[in-house]
């Protein structure tokens, strides 16, 4: 544990140092241009060396640190592309200022025109996508979350604002270099529009800051790809055949028999089981039968006079070792079991599941709360996971809502990380919150 924490802190400190070095090089790049402008030295081309070194250091950082989230990788790559774009623009401007090329300024700034057209195209495309999502949300509010629509509108406003800024800077810089008179009168309307758009974005960001932060945080938690994503896509046919068997089992128990892993912290019910699971775990005939006995109330902050009841399902041996595995009938058993952190009623598990010890060699297989056990719990109905069963129960007792999306936790699904078919994980138990007075 100590070695893991040490390496984690070392990687964090290394990332901070690299960020400081890149920031320093960017500042030196800008400062060198200003100094040369004051001293009237025609050595602008050498100032680009600072930005070139910054790009190399940034590329090394991205290559050496591959275990970050996909969204952060995308952000870093975007910043690297922006730096490269600025470097190309700076090189041509430097060649012109050093009188190494004899082009007109409109030709020298061809990079700015290219960036302007690209930003306009991205803004138009983002506007179309956002409008399409708004229309779908108005006709079917269950298709998208409200926070997602708010985020897309906010992002579209930012892209439009950036496009206008790039346009004003491009034409303004051209007029400045060409020593054109009365530049401000030409773009007076755009300047007022720019100020108005900035005010709108500020008020929009303040008013919907909770929804925007919620969607961004949820995306950052859900976007880590599975390491065997390509292998799982090859197992699609086998998974579909397995689901045909599991669909019959689900119709009898009314609870999901498998969960499909989408990312490190997100699971979903396969489509063929989704309609059955939507009948709600509260309507399960198995739960109604078992909820009559073996109840014990507990008191905990945020829960009150309620209780948890766990129903374990023992999945039989698979008929073959190939991908087209099929699960046989389910046998239900329930016994009392003591738990130190809560008074829960649990069914007796299979010995292999009881002695289950997850592989902690990779960060993606460790609970993000305790960093000791495997992430074998899923909050329903939102589908967020990434935590072990014990920590999931503690979170449920304290807050009764998902720690990521803040949706109310209806029940908790426990999966077996060893028993899987492609990206499908076997459900070994389902824990429900039941009112102690319910009969």
C-alpha cells in the first residue's frame, strides 16, 4: 500500500513539474517576442525555439503517462494541436518580420484564415448537434439528461464566442500589420456582439453551474475505456447468445442476471433485459416472498427506520469454456450473516465468491474509495460503480444517493468480477432497501 501511494504521489509531482516547465517555456516565448520588438532586433525566428521545446516536453508527458482518463488525453492532445498551430503561425510571421520572405500579410497569415474557417465549421456543426438533442429532449425527455442538454448549449455558446474572437483577432492583426486606418469602425457591430455574448455566457454559467459541473464530473468518471475493448467487441455474438438464456431467467426473478461494463465506473443492463428490469426490483416476486422474513432494522444517518435485504443468486456452472457460454437454472438460498459496519441480512454465497480476492495489480480493479477491494458493486438505476460492495453500502447508508450523479439509489447490484462473458458480468446478489413496517 505504501509503495502504491509513493508511486502515485511521484507521478502527480512529475506531472506538476512538467506543467510548470511547459508554462515557463510559453512565457519565455511571448516575452522574447516583446523584447525583440522593443530592441528592434530581426531575430524573431529564434523565439520559436521556446515553443518548439514546450511541444516536445508536452509530447513526452503524454507518451510517458498513458494511464489517464480519455477525456484528459483528448484535452492534452487538443492543447498540443493548438500549440503546434501557434508555432506554425509564429514561424511565418517571424520570417516576414525578419524579412526572409517577401509576401503580403494576407498570404503570411494563411494559418489564421484556416483556423477561422475550421472554428466556424466546428461552431456550425456543434449548433446543429445541440439543436437536434434539444428537439429529441423535448419529444422524449427520457432520452437525455437535463444536465447533458445544458452542457451542450453552454459548449455551443463557447465555441461561437471563440470563433468570433478568432475572426476579430485575425482581421484586426492583419489591419494592424498592414497599418490600415479606422479598423475599429469596420467591426464595431461584432465587438458589441462579442461583449453581449460574453455576458450571456457568464450568466448562463452561473445559473446552471451545478448541472454543468455534474455532467463534466460524470463524464470524467465514466470515460475510462476498458483495456480489452477490442476483444469484447469480437465477443458480441457470444454475448447475444448468452443473453437469450439470461432473458428467460430474468423474467422469473425480475432482477438483472448480468451487467454490461461500459467503463471503469459505469455499468448498464443489457438491452434484452432492460425492459424486464424496468418493472422495478420492488415488484420482484422473489423479493416479496423473502421480504416477509429475516428482517432486522438498523439506524444510520440519512436512512432512518429502513433496512437492507440482500438476495443472492448462485449461478450454475457453464456448459462450455467457449465464449458461447450458457448459464443454467438459479438456486436461491438465504441465511443470516453478521456484518461489522451494518446490520444486514445476507444470503449465503458460493464459497468461491465468499473467498473472492480481486486482482489489485491495476488501479482500474481497485475500489476508488478504500483502494483495498475490487469494484464489484453497481448503484441502480443509474448504473455507476467503481466501488466495492462494502463501500457502496456505506455510501447508501450515509447519503442514499449516487456519489457521481446524485440520483437516488434504488438498489445495489453485486457482480462477480471473475465470472464474465466478454463485457458481461454475472450478478451474484441484489440488495434492496425495504421499509421495516412493510409486510
